C-alpha cells in the first residue's frame, strides 16, 4: 500500500495518506486505455457536418442544353455532382459518433490513469484547496508551492466558485469535480491536483 504526502496550499506536508493498491497500483494496459480514450474523444465530436445532395441543392430545374447534337455529353441538370455548385454524391448528415464501453473497462481505465500519475510523481494531494480570493495569482501561488508543473488538472469533491474563477484565466489549468473526471483529461494533464476528499471518493467508487 503506497503512501503519499498531504500538502497544504503553501506546499507544506501536513500529514500522509495510504492509498489502496486496487485503485492506485494498477499496471498500464494499452488496450484498455485506447478503448476508453477513443470512446471519450468520439463523444466530444460535434457531428454537425452537413452537405446537400443533388436533390437538396437549389436551382437547376431546366435541362442545360438539348440531349443530342451538341457534341457534349448529355446532361439533365447543372446541379449534378460534376458541376461547380452541384450536390455531393455521398452527402454528410449530422450524426452521433459516441459509442459505449463496458463499465468495468471504464473503471479500470480510471484506476490505471490514477496509478500512472502516482508512479510518475505527478499526483498532488491537498488537505483542502482554499484560497483567499478568486484571483489568478492566488492559484498560481498554490501551483508553485506544491511544484505542480505544466498542464494542471484540479479535481475537487464539490464545486468551488472561488477556485473556478481563480483558475479560468490560466490556459494551462482547469477544474472539475470527481464525479465528472475523465480518463482522457487525466492522461492529457501533466500534473493532477486532488484533495483528500477526492482520494476517498475514488477509493470508495473504484475499489469494488
């Protein structure tokens, strides 16, 4: 069972926390991560592409020229696909790209992602993420104190407006709650900052 230091917002060690191996000591699995990340990125797609076929393009009701005697191939409408401004042969329609992945696979992928952050020493546990005012400089001071570098993901147990407002001006940081944690976001972030409550939530939710 691994141990990790619990820090305050000043970067000082205030206690330690034992982490369950079933959640934070999982081996990397390429297939599981690939399946879950692919599903999550597919769900992010808008799927709003749309083009018109020859029946939907306006105009072109009249035959462009007579059938025979012109020396050109016969044509029925200038809105055929071979004409500029004509309809598309295989037109696009809005669609949903999302697909399902088994619940067990999704949960295992989350365990693996958390374990990977712990192995790489990119997991930072705070006793509480509290700042005096919703200012960017206050959040930056916390990141500098705990030595969180690069793209930083902050996971809180409950929505905190002060932290949210203080973080939104940082292009390299974002905040979410533990109920909406994404495997893709964890792996995409360089540093993962969580609170003790979040660790407890993950262990209760993923230890089954």
